[in-house]
C-alpha cells in the first residue's frame, strides 16, 4: 500500500488524484489532505478517505471544517503554511503530491523533499520560483520528482526513448486557449467567463486564465528548464489546438518522439503515482482515425506576449522567474475580480519585471523577498489603474 500526502485536494488535479486512488484502493491510500477554503468538499474527502491529518487556509476555515466533521477529526486539523508543511512531511506518506496552485506550494514541497518524500509535482510554481534550489535538494535527498503536468509528463515519457546527452530539443505543445485566432483588439473586452472557457481541458480558475494568456505555457517553459536540466535555447513551444500530442522530444539524429493521448489529467497523474508501472485506467482510448488533422504552428508572440516575458525572465535568471510568477498571480486575481482588463494582466507583469530585479536564485530568502516585492508592486500598479 502506497500512502499519499495530497496538497491541493479540492482543486482539479487533487480531485483527479483522488479519483485514481478511488479506482485502485488496494494500491493507494491517503495519509493527509491539504486544501484552501473549500471546507465542504474537504470534509467529504476526509470522510471518504480517512486521512490522519487535514490542513486548510487559516484558523477560521479550520473551525468551519471542525463543524462539518465528527469530533474524532478535531485534533487532526491544522492550517496555514505550517499546516501544509505538516501534511507534506507526514511520516506515513511515501509520496507527496503537490497540487496547490501558485507560490503557496513552494515551502510545503521543499519540506516534503527534505523529509525524503518522492514528489508528484503539479505545482509548477515550485520550479518557476526556485528551480535550482528545489532540484538541488531533490538530488541531495535522493528522491524522485515526477511530473504531473500533462506536457512535462509527456516529455518525461519521451525522454525514455534515448540518452539525455542525445537530446537536441524539447517541444512543449500549447492548445492556444480560448482566444486562438483572435485579433489583439478583440481581447480588450474579454470577460472572466470567456477566458475561463478552455476548449479542451477542465482546469481551475487561475490555470484557465493563464492558459488564455499563454502565461501557463511560459511557466511550463521555466519548469521544463529545471526539471529536465536543459538550456532555455533547447526549449520550443508549438501551438497544437487539438491537445492530442502532449509534448515531444527531438534527438540529435533527427528522431522526434511524442506522447499522445486523450486530454484527461488522470493519465499523467496515474503515471506519476505508479511509475515505472502503468495503471489500467479503463479510459476512453485515443482513436487516431477520428482525430482529423493534427495541427502545429508557431505561437503569436505579439498577440500573446506572456510567453515572451517568461522566456525573458528565464534568460535573466536570478529571482526574475519568481517576480514574473508573483506579479502574474496578483494580476490574474485582479482580472477575475473585475479590477483589471485581460490585456492588463500581461501589462502589469511586464512593468513589475522592470521594477523588481535584485536577488539570487541560490537564496530562498531572496526568492521569497522578491515574491513579496513583486506582489506589492503589482497591487500598487493595479490600484493606480482603477
């Protein structure tokens, strides 16, 4: 039996993890669950999976959760970053699945690594903010860091076709989001509901907005640089609207190896949980004869400048990827709250990148300070736009 600590249990990835656990109860069990504000769903998950520890956003939500659960659970409820770290580091867990959205996933994931847990990584921000530190800690502790993102899982699988030293390029595919083909002027009046309507994937609100701006693909570029130890110039992005080819690896002899599948996150989730084995998920099989024409083309960097900003931040190095991520988190929240236009998301990130530039990628203190400074600058900027 493999026990899991799951961070972000009420989000789309977390629910997918629990669905896989539900399908294979003789192989997986839940040691701990961490969520944010959705105490109603977390209470249902707790009653179904009987974890030894639960974590929520803060003490107020902990009290709400206690009211929904039997008294026997009350001593097993913690909260905040410390609570998430406790769940991530549970002695009984063999693997921690990091599916918290945003920068909040960094410290619990690092704590899990230090506790010697294998990591199923869906929280790309962990490597965006502190890729060098995280990968160094993973090597030092001798743990496996297995990607859960569909694109990085695809690359991970394709890399098994050859030697790392023979890799010429890794190619991340992007669906293009809901505004593929739209003109720049059409994006000025985009509403949150329109931006949340992803054509292929069912995702959380923040990730859906990032997909609409293509910032999500930019964050994945930074994640890939650290996860696979490749240079920024060895990473390419292509738009693939059908979301059938999840990513590709090109080798130096010209061979290109791709991973294909239906757009269902349970496939990469299950592979991370069961690696190197594969689980019989009994999902609808991919029928290539019914896929029609599979299209691939270059991203429009002028219409979707978020991708350029991510490459720029990665090339600058230091704390700049952390600044990029923090400013984007604030801007996306402002857009969802009606305080910022859709183009204003990337405009805000671009300006903040110019304002916060100092710090070392080798220092967690510098990374967290840059994160805080970027959030302050982004909030101040957005308030001035109102």
